[in-house]
């Protein structure tokens, strides 16, 4: 997994906040930078990302299971309808 970090040093105001969001910023940290805050935010972002990946994987597995069950039920119905 790769991550891109953009670091801008702009004073907080509605115009720069909007520009940061349009540029893809997900979070903002005010100066002076507090190391503990940065580490906590990075940890939280990574955790959310990992949970998102896990959810996608589980969703795909669930879809495959449903498709397999549908095929199995269709085959059982065809066998049951034979004379």
C-alpha cells in the first residue's frame, strides 16, 4: 500500500480550507505541530483505511457466497423438476 501526504503551510481560513479540500486533503493540523496529535491522526487514518479494505474484501466474499448459493439452489430446483 502506498500513501501520499501533502503538506501545506497556510494560515487557517475558509478560502485555504476549501482549496485544501479540493486538492484532496482529508485532515488539517494546525501549527505548532503536536507530535502526539499527528501520530494519533495518522494512526486513525490508517485504521480507517485498513477497515475499508477489509470491508471491501468481506463484501466480495459475501457476494461470491451468495452467487454460489444461488447456483446451488437453481441446480437443486432443476433436479427436483425432472420427472
